[in-house]
């Protein structure tokens, strides 16, 4: 937006807050992977896999088990 001279301050603030949120999510995700593997239990939850690449649910449950 600042390239076109349209509300440049708003564009900079939106970019700053977006980068802050993305970096916080990245730090949480990397810490969750490391701590969950280190303690061999769910230390920081990240959710379950979506299973969108499996054609049927039986294949998904066999792969997870």
C-alpha cells in the first residue's frame, strides 16, 4: 500500500503485527516439536494430523497407530 502512497502508516503497522504473530507461532511450533520429542509426551499441544492425504479413514488409522 505504501508503494501507491495510500495509507502508508497503516500498511507498515499491519506488516509489523503480522510478522510478530507469525514469528510467535513459529517459535511455539519449534519449541513444541523439540519439547514433545525430548519429554516423549505432549508438553506443548499442536493438534492432531488432519489426514487429508488419505483416501479412506481405515488407511489413516493404520498409519497413525
